[in-house]
C-alpha cells in the first residue's frame, strides 16, 4: 500500500522519542557523533555544519514556554528534516531558501520561541489559537522595536516558515497564515532607507522634469564654451599666483591697483564664504597675511591695519606710510598690524 509520504516526498513523517534530530543525509562526518535524539532536552546543531571553527549552536528546550514545548519541538524537527516546496518559493518570488543551515535554523527557532513567550503572556496556550488576527497584532508589536527593514523582513520570513512547515507536518499544530504573507509585508516593515546610493525619493512629475531637462540642455549648449573658458582662466590665474615670486614689477602693479582703493577708503576685493565676506585669495589659507606681505613696495603710499580680533574686511583701514619706519636694505614694509 502506497502511503501519502511516498506520494509526496515533501510531507514529513512523525518522529519518535529516539529519532535523530538531524537526518543521516544531512549529518556531516566531522560532527556526526554530536547528533542528538528527539527526546533530548538540548538539541545540538553542530552535525549540520562542516566548519570546525563554527560555534556549536544548541536548542535548549528549557528556554521554551512549557505549554508550547511539544508543538515547537515537532515544528523545529520538521524545519531541520524537511524543505519547502519549490512552488511555495516561486509564488513568493522571495529569497527564502527551501532549507536552512545551522545558523539560520538557530535564528528561526529563537524567533519562534519569542512568539511562544508573547502568546503565553496573553493567555494563549496552543498554536491553533494563533490565527491571522493574532499574528497581525504580533506583527505590529514587532514593528514597535524594529531595526532596519532587511533584518525585520527576515523575522517575518521566519514566522512565515513556521506556518509553511506546518502544512508539511504529520501532526499540524494549526497555526494561522501570517497576514504579511497574504496581503504583503509593507504594513509590518519599517520605512525603507537609502542604501548604497539608492535614491528612495518619489520621482518628479513629468510636468516638472521636462522644463528642467530643457534648461539643462540649453545650459550646456549655450554656455558650455564660456564656462570652460572661465574655468581655464581661473586655473591659469591661480597657478600664476601660486608659482610667481614677488618682484618690483608685481609690487608696482599691485600698488597701482590698491592705491586708489586706499585713497577712497574703498573695500578690498572679497569673496563670499558661508554667507560671510572674505578677502579674495588664490590657494593660501591666510589671505590677510599674504596680502600684507605682497603689498611691500618702496613706493607704497599706505598700509593696511586691522583689529586682531575681527576678521571682517570692512574693519580694514588705510593710514599714512610715514608711520612705518624704513627697514634695513631700503625697503619699507607697508604691512603693519595694530597691537593691543
């Protein structure tokens, strides 16, 4: 007589007290001697891995609420010994695996025991009483302490796996189908966050994006040559200022440029940095000191002075060069700073 288990290889038989926890075809030779039996109070998962350095994971049934131990013991045995149908995995299009390794099994069991503890705290003592409505409440409960979206998705998948393997059990516990498996998991997951450069913002409407693209193209077509020319000139000036050494011709040109400003008490050339005016500079980090050094000239008519505690260029003022004594060598420095 042909049995249901022979007709459907995914259906699982009912174990007895001495049935091995890990089936023979999944036991690794290295850890075969560690295989435990169904009735043992502690199950070892080491026979499921060949890694000699892997931690020896265990399932201690003393940590499971007593009222759920029998049901979860069978559910975990089904998890280790069985595998999900390919049709089940295909329907969901997910990354769920048909069978878990030692680490995945240990994590799934931990989530199942947490569910059992939550149910016991609400006066529920059988998995058959945990229907879709109860699982909905539990899903919202998990959402209150959810971490990132991916890790929370794995928690929901492990609970879906509990229901899925119950469909293959020789003695189903009757747990309900999780609502996130039926209607989608979005309501039970935290919001998605950007990762790896992915943009999670809503796309712009075509009515907005169209004109933006038109003007972006015009920006390139109409102004590209001018922008590139201005950039090249900016780099040329910056390189020249960085490489050139001060000399008499440069001093005379700089003095001719600055003298009218000094005479008119006009502001110095500035740029705006973080909303504040700063002395124009090329590549050196202290523009005031560079400007003071570069204004050294035997024909200078004035010098710059400022309050040491104030970096605002508006506080710079001109004063007579006669106040600065001529240093040895005949060159008079036009750079002095007021001292407190």
